[in-house]
């Protein structure tokens, strides 16, 4: 039996070690980033972010709650405009109730209140409700797009995408 | 031959000797071996200063916290036998734990224990601060303790959702919106507006930290499952590991600090 010694000089040893550490570190970093990516599912089963909300003539004047449970949207028709309000309270993100007798949105979590036009007037809410983008499709239906948000305090409610004339 | 008691007889059996690798703790060497030779006790200092067991100085708050953590682990494991983390069953299983299961108080023990643990952790931190026990060489262990405090609060937070009632869902909605406000990582936080290239929004409600926490845009069934795993497996594993480090460092840093 012959004993063959692998001879490494100092320089070779360090380049060997360096390659080893780089490989090890990148393997760990790769696994960590895979684990991170794993926490974001490719598909989720939440409602679509945009939807067709019927025709403008489907809505009476006032607050309409038909899309509240399915899409989290109030349709409000007032003063010749139809707008789509987010039903998320601007205080901490709960869902207010529409109180028809008192003509206001009232949040059960901390008591924020909003007028029918979305402006806050009581409780801790720091700003009015948010509007979603709303538009008419070529065949006359209403399209609500929740990925675009229009805020009163930024002066965005004058934007023609934040309401439709009715 | 002198009089031999039953205890001496038992100590000489092979079973006893195979379990305990040292003689009776009648001398200093054996008493040290009791601690050093035991996998659980060896995290503990072999010798204590008299002041280390002085209630007026330590309040035993760290020990109480650990005791409550153990109680929560045991009651939590028992609760897991009956609780299913799905939207269909979660709420009813919590009711069942009170009504359909012997010892309906089990869930209350777990809940009150959780409250108590948060209180004892704070008091422990207060004591350590007031006695200056965070100073070198114990500064590393203070850091470990701060992480353990945060993890304790996260255990409370994740456990809060599991009853799946109105309070739970809206409390977690509000809590998760804090993640939304994280700088650069949450879509409502400072810096998110800068991470935008033309119409392409880099940090949005579908890829920020809140989405990662809830596995969705709002608190739904995926969030329930995620919080359940975090509460029952992930965070307790990290906490258990850090508790071991924490105790071991108490020993390595010179034992419990003493009055000057």
C-alpha cells in the first residue's frame, strides 16, 4: 500500500478554502432566498382587483352596498357623480358600517365617522375614505379598478378617473 | 458493616448508576457534578451567590417567565389536539374546547398564562435594568433578552388570531396594518412611493411585508394557517433556542449579578 500525500502549498490551500467558502455562502444565501420566495404564494384566492359593476342606471341616488361583501366597495351616487369608495377605514383599516338612518359611515373599531361623500367628521380617522378608479367601458358598463386609489387630501378627487358623470 | 438505608441500596443499583453518573451529593465535588452532568441543569451555574436566590433582589422574574413558558407549552400542546386552524372549524373548536372537552379551563389557563408571561417578561427586564445587570460583561445577554421580549409579544400577537372571532380578525387587521407602514417594505410606509418606475409600483399590497405576513391582502384563511404555524411551531422553536442561549450566557457571564 502506498501512501500518496496530496500536497498543497499555502497559496493553493487558501484559494481552495476561498472557493469552498464562496460556494457555501452562496448555497446558504440561495436557500434563504428560496425560503423567502416560498412565503409568497403564486396564486391567491382573493376577489379580483377590478370588476364590472353593472350599468349606471342600476344605481339609485345614495349609498349602494351591493359590492361591499364581495369586493369591499361602496357605490355612492350623489350630485351627478357616481363614485366607488373603498370600505376600509382610514384610521386603522377596519370596515365601517353604512348607517342609513344617520346618513353616515361609522367604524365599529374606534368610532370614526364619514359623511356620505366620504369626508371624515368624527372619531380618530385622519382623512376621508379613498376612492377607487371608476370608468365606463365601451359597452356602457361600469368598471371599478381597485389598484388605483384617489385621495381627497392629495386633491385627487378632481381626477376624471375617480368618478363618472351620471 | 455499617447500617445501610434503602436509599443507599437504590443508589447502588445498576439502573440508578446508569442514569446518574455521580455519587450522592454529599460533598462539593458531587454537588457540582449534579449540575454539570445533567443536560438540562448544565445551562445553570454550578454555584450560586447567596444573593442570587434573594427574592428581594431578583424577584425571580426570569424564573417565573420560564415557568410560565413551560406551562404555556404544555397547555398549548394539549389545545392543539382539538383545534383545527381553518375558517370552517377554528371558532367552533375554541367553543368546543370549553364545552365539549374535560377541563374546559385549559384554554383559559393558556390565555391568562400568555398575559402573565408578558407581564413577567417586562418586570424581569425592569429588574435587570434597575440593578444594572445589562452592563458588561452581560451586554450580549441583554440583547438576547430584548429579542426574547419581541418574540414573546409576537407569540401573543399570533395567538390572538386563533380564536377567529370578530375581536381576533379586526385586531390582527389593525396589527398587520402596522407592517403595511414599514419603511420601504410596506406599501403604505415611507419610501414605498420612491420605489416606483413609471407605472410599475415595486412595493404594492401584493408583494409587501404585510402580504408576506397574511399570505394575502386581508386577514383570511391563509393568514389563520400562517399565524397558527408561527404561533405553534416557528416562534416557539426560536424562543426555545434563545432561552437556552440566554441561560447559558447567565452562567458564562458570571452568574446572576449580585448587589454591589
